[in-house]
C-alpha cells in the first residue's frame, strides 16, 4: 500500500514570492525610518557639521587632549599635542556643500535609525525561529544596537582623530599645502565611523555563524593567529600607517574576538544539547 506523506497546512506555508513581498515591506519601513531620521539630521545642520563633523578638525577636540596626555605619559612623541591642525577644508564644486549636507544627513539617519533597522530585520527572520528563541528579540536588538553605537563612538573619538591628525599634517614638501575637499574629509569621517560600527558587530556575526554550524569555538581558537593578522590588516586599512594608531585600534577588536569565542562556546553547547534531546 502506497504511503501518503502528510500535507502541511497551506495557511502556515509561505511561497517564495510571499517571502519576497514580506522582505520588501520590511525594507520599505527600514528605509522610511532612515529617511525620517535623516530629515531630522538635515534640519540640525549647525550641530551635525560645526559640532560633530568638523570637531575632529580642530585642535581643541576632546580626543587630542587625551591622546596628548597618554603619549606624554608613556614617553612617545605621537604628535598629538598641538593647538591647530595645518589644513583647510574647501568645497570646489557648485553643488558640493548641498550634496555633502544631503549625504551626511542620510548617514546620520542610518546611525540614528539603526535600532529600528535591526528590529525590522529581526521581524523578518523571527518566523523561522522557535518560540523560545523569539523571546530574546529585545535582548538581541539592544545588544546589537549597543555594539554598533560603541563602535561608532570608537570610530569617531579614536579612529577619526588618528586619521585626521596623521593625514592632515602629512606633507611630501613644504611647497604643497593641505587644502582638502569637503567631500574627501566627510568620506574619511564617514568611513571611519561606519567601519568601526560594523566591526564591533563581530560577536553578533559569530553568534549566528555558530548557530548555523559554520564556525565552532575550536575553529576560532585554532585560527586565532590568523585572526590576529586579519585584525592588523583591518587596522592598517581604517587607520593611518602609524604603528601606534594601529595598535590602539587593534586592541579592542582583538578583545571582541576573544568575547566572540566565549559566545561561540556557549552557543555551541546549547546547540549540542538540542541535538541530544
């Protein structure tokens, strides 16, 4: 007698097109949140540009004072003690300032709306999870957002000043003046801030990779030395070619890697316990 496989409830089954439609609405709501937050940032032009964006271009910026004290204390002349940075910021195109205003507002909007963007991502993947996993939604959104904001602050207060200090004072000859284009300056700040924010999501990435079985704690321990090399390369990419700056950036990333190993170990044990049941 032929065995008939049980049919799934069609009401609980979504087609590929249904999933795409669901994803589309999540993306629309996330983009809308970024646009609204960006609109608010657009209206706060004075604070965004004069206080935040151009803050690291001034000698009295908070980070330079701290870096000056640290370099003096450890006896390293890192060039962080100064009153003014020897460069000017210019806009050389007709629409340069307006374009910078718009794109900077969008970047600020993404940073501000990041928790809601993560919330929409969680709502999309939550139906594929078990009920006991869905209850951790608030914790996931909070931790992911917290790590991102810590990374953004690290990029703004550490990576950005290190980069601006080095590149702003670097000269191949006294004949060549440092007069940077507005777009170039903003790109450096934006890349430093966003790259740091995303790098600090490493524990979350390792959590999901462990959950789906791609990495294990033993794998992370075995390839720790290779991870060190990758971290140093990333530090060299997002910071100037200064060994002190690279070490300052590499230390927190290495700490995050060690934290990721602990998270992977905990997650791996939980997955093994589920398989035994």
